């Protein structure tokens, strides 16, 4: 009770201990009014105070200055028991331009929002030394929600196409210009298909085919090989100038319009609005043991209501054992062992990044909406 009252006193009056609140109780009552006192009584009822305490970390700082290299997930974890609860306590200041964008030098601080703890933003200021000459101040880059160096290939290059897309009907590389088996940036290749001169295209190579538990195709991954521009056509063949290549371009590689995505500033970690049930399909790159900051493919997508920013719990499959009496095989119950945040979703497949892992995860592990909490909603 003392711990809960101390937290409440800090929120409502700015004092850090229960003793200070009791000593100046009369003055506090005049300041917060009858309505806030009723709120205080409610907070002290069984379960309510615990709900508030469970939302904010006990060791959360009163203020934190954002530094270069931070991500939104990192900052959320400094203040909240679960980083994906960020939207529940984030309060936008309408006086700040682009309040959802957070920059190095900004200050995140705990505030009192009608008697409830919330997080606010104090915009940092660039320090500029005056001098007789003009200087260009570099534009600040907002902190990303996730480590961009990990997810960038899956946002701007790799893609998943639905089962309805017939890859055999897509434009493709017929041959290189000088009979090479493979080509790279600066070379030209001949392509066949309906392409527009002057337009940039991506070159792709078919990757893994994702299937559900019954074997039905959910989608196919296309690995980005490079980019090119159609320089001209002669008959049914076009000449594609290679502008960039991440791998050797080979005969038969697909040529498709580029699709680039970026993480927007309003992208925030949050639980799905509905129940989601799925599993880990694979780990791009063939990694066997899955841990923190590994990208995984999931068998849920926009059709199931999954969108970028949604956080899913990962349940590790229980171990198979044998009943000591009946000798029958038994699988032990699963255990929640991690969190995955979706950063790109397709119709029936999504890419997610493992943000927390208390155990080694594996392909086939179940993903689901985090269990509903008995917390007082701050929305």
C-alpha cells in the first residue's frame, strides 16, 4: 500500500514519498480537488493501483534525452513494462510540429494526464555557435521505430507475391549483351516482356514458397538482385541497363516494377486490434536458431488484420515426452518466449522482427495477440 500511495503522490502532487504527501495532505487536497481525491481512492482499491504500477516500470526515469542510435522500441522499454504499450501513454503535444517524430536531443518525460501517468515530448534545440560566416545546419533524422539496417532490405528490396501471380508470365532476362552467363552493374542485358522505355525496374530471383499447414501456397518470396533502366527496344526484346546489382544477374531472372517502402514516423508498436493466431514460417537467410533482431516470416497478414507496428507474442512449442505410466507420447504446453513486431505485411504473409527472446525460437512456433491485460485503459 505504501508503495502504491507513494507512486500516486508523485503523480498527483509532484512529491516522491508517501510521507511527504501525508505531511502536506491539507494543501494537496486544496490543489487537486475533490475529483482527484476520488481518483486517488479508486487507485488504492485492489487491482487498480497494481494496474498502474504494471504499466510503468518501477525504475522508469522522470525524463530521458534521446540520443543518436535510439529506436522507439528502446525508448519505450525505458519507461514501460511492455514497450508495445507505448500508444496507451503517449500524449501528443499539438504545439509541436510532427509530434510523432522523435529526434536526438528531444526529451521524453513523465507527465500527469488527469491523474494518470503519461509520456510527453519536449522538443530539443540545436545548439549553434554564432560566427561571421554562414553555416549549413544538417537536417536532423528522426529516430526509427526499429533498427533500419536490419529491416531495410525487406522494406525497399525483397518482396512477397501472392499465389495468384504467375511468375512465368512476368518479364525476364533473356541473355547478356556479350554472351556472359552473369552480369553486374554497368552491363546491359536483353529482356523480354511488356516494359516501358526509360522506367526503372527491379531484378528478382524466386526464393522460398510459403505454405500453410495444409500445404496451400500463401505467397512466394522474391529476392532482390539489382535494378536497371530500360534503354530501348528492338522487336520483342528490350535492352536493360544495370544501375545496381547486389548479386550477379543471370539469365531467367525476373524483371518487375520497383516497390519501395519506408517506416513512417507514425509507426508505433502496439498490439493488434483483434485476435491473431499464426506461426513462424521461416527465417530469411536460412538461420536455424532464432533470437533477438532476427527477421522472421509469419503466416498472417492483412487478411487477418495484421499491420506494421503490431506486436505478437511467440509461444515456443512444448517438448514431446512420454507418459511414464501409459507410455503414450505427450506434448507439454507451450511457453511464451518472445515478442515479434511486424514491419511489413502482405495479404497472407508478414515480415516481423524479433524484439525479445527469452528462449531460442524456431520455425513452427506459434504467434498470437498478447494476452489481454487487467490494466486500466489509458485511451
